[in-house]
């Protein structure tokens, strides 16, 4: 692979993203890279807007269940078919926009590090102070620099590496990026996060119900990830499954089971949740966060355990019934730009 800019392509995916998609596409159009937009059954004018910018649009068959993994694979296939000389792809969610300079930084990292399959940078929330939930998302994405285990939906990938593992698993409704990274790491590829601004994300979370659904989706991803790769060398998602199982299922179950014989004294075990929250709070304070963000994040992690447990149990039930899981969406469309 070499560093010629024209050998980089962009694949954006979305559904009813409205103004978010406008910001997404305008951040990558006109920079000399081919852009493909994959639409998953939008009812707004997303497809028309993309075409007006000269973007190649792929419309997914509505008869087949939508997943982000399926959309990204379709976009990749279209990109390399139309531009066979592309050897690196920037995947981009339709609710994100690329920060100026990132495409060059990411491509440079792939050129310098030939064993790196995926490179990503700092994903930030566009409106972190619009709601406490947006702030929590922004903090969640403040992850370490260097070689990491996984990436988000916004990431630059080496074409050869992506093709060598067969792309994303299209059946996954969540957690498809970490699952892909497990397969890449198994083949000896590295996943790299560099100290560079990458994208601005618009979570648009203003209600507790959205936070709960997002956490539920994470729990589903934990369970399915452990089901697929939990026995492998990386024990993918096993720790997350065990953590959620202990805090949201085992501990409350034990408290309730022993309540009669302890005359209610077992409820004191609930103090362990305060201990968990304090540990998370202290860790965030050491990372440089103020008291309120650190406290909010700690409380959110504890509450999210129960939503994650719901997602995990939902996966198990669907698996036992032999049914395909359906998308767990936490946000709706945004208004169209004028």
C-alpha cells in the first residue's frame, strides 16, 4: 500500500439521518476520494440529497433485514467494484462528520504501520452539553491511545485486511466492529487508535429511554459476541457478560433469595452498588474529569448493567426460540435541512 490520496475511498451508511447526513457527506465530498452512501430504507430525502452531491448511492433490498454490518459490506463491495485501485476505506456512520485533516492522518498511519488493519482517532460528541446522556457518550469514547482491541463504526481500514476476513458479519445487529476486530487480530493484524481528532457524532439522546435502549443493545452485543468468540483466545466479551451477570442478575437475586432468612438484612448487599459507583467515579476523577461528569458516568454505568442484562436475556431467548434478533434503535430521524 502507498500513501496516494486517490487510493482512499469513503463508505457512509444511514437511515433517515436528515441534517446529520448532510453534515456527514459534506465533510468528505470534494476531497478527491470516491464516496459511496448506503441507504437502509430511508423515508426522507437522504438518497436524493446524496445523489445531488455526486455520491454513488446503494439502496439495500428492504426484504432483507437491515444491519449496519450488511450496509457497510454493501458499500465496500460497491466502492471496490467502481474504484478497483482503492486500497483503504474510511467507514463512516451517517450521524457523524469527519474532522478536517483526519483522512490524511488516518491514511498516513496505515502507510507507516504495515501490520495495522484498522486505524481510528478520537470520536467526539457534537453536542456534549445538550443533555447528560450526550455527555456520557462523549466520555465513553475517551479511550486509550495505541494498540487496542476494537474500533467504532467510524474507522479507516486496509482493504486487503478487510477482505481477508470476509468483512463484517451481516447478521449482527450490534457489536459488529469488535467482532470484526477479533477476526483481524486472530490473523495477526493490529488495531490502532492514534492521538488525532477523527469525527463528530450526533447522539441526539435527550431521554432516559434512549439511554436504556442503547445500553440494552450493548448487552445484546456482549451476549452474541461471547457466543461467537467467547471460547477463543481473546475470550471476546466474556468479561462484559460476567460483569453484567454478577451486578444485574446474581447480586439482586442473592439479595432477594436471602431476604426471608436474614429478615431483610440482605438488602445491605445493595451497598456494593455504591462501592462499584465509587470505584468508577474515582477512576474518572483521576482521568481529569470534574465531579459532576465523573459522578454521572459512574451512576450511568451502574444503571446500564440492568439494561445490558435485558439485552443479554433477549439474545438468549431469541437464540432458544431460533429467531433472528431485530434492530434495537435508540434514536429517531432528524428534520430535513431546508
